[in-house]
């Protein structure tokens, strides 16, 4: 689809957007503070992708390329706004026995993610929540694989410490 767009097919990019929209919006929501910021970052990213489609080098998948553009748009917004946050979707909140417990879990996990530096959060969200490999994440973030591994390791250690009370059944923070 991206190649068709570059060749002038006026509907190809729209189709590409529809194919990837749900996953990209989820990524933007996980990386941004709220749905409005996520939507704005996704819009910025898709405009950037539309404009730079001719520069796609085919050294990664189109979805990885789009993922990187979305992550970069989110990080740019976070840096610009000096807000370091991440919205945790309910499905990532972990097991809970009742709706109140799930909400508390989601809030605790969100707070823990908010405490991570932006670079660590981007790496751990890509690898642990989005399912990208370390190699794919390295390409997406434009850093060496070792950097992704160390960022994920540090993020996981910080999250484990922050969520320690949750595993014991006590509210954290």
C-alpha cells in the first residue's frame, strides 16, 4: 500500500491507515497521557508518514516504520509538554477479583509507568506490551539493541519495585 501511495494512488494511504489505525492508536494511548494527546500524536504521525512515504527504505516492515513515527510523535509531544506519562489500558492492569480491584491495579500500574523516564517507558511498552522484539524495537527507536535491553531491564526493575506492594495485596504508593 505504501508503494502504491508513493506511485500516486490517492486511496492507498487511506487504506494503509485503516489497516493499522487500531494498533497505532493503542500504541499512542499507551505512550501518551490521555486519548486526546494520543489522537493528536497519531494525527501528527500520520501526516509525517504521508509526507515522508517516499523516503521509506524497505529495511523494516511498514508497520514497524509507522510504529516508530507514532512513538516519535508521542515522545515529541511529551517532551514539548514536559509531561512524562502513559495511559494504561484496562487489559494490561493484571488480574483482579472485582472491578474496584481492577481499577486500583490499573491506577497503580499507570502511576508506576508514569515514574519511568520516557526512553525506558518507550522501550518497555514496545517490547512487553506491544510484543515487538528487541531488534524491532531498536530499529523503531533508532538505538542499539543493547540500549533497548538495558532500558527494558531498568524499567522492569523500577516497575517491580513500584508494584511490589500490589503483588502482596496492598495498594502501592
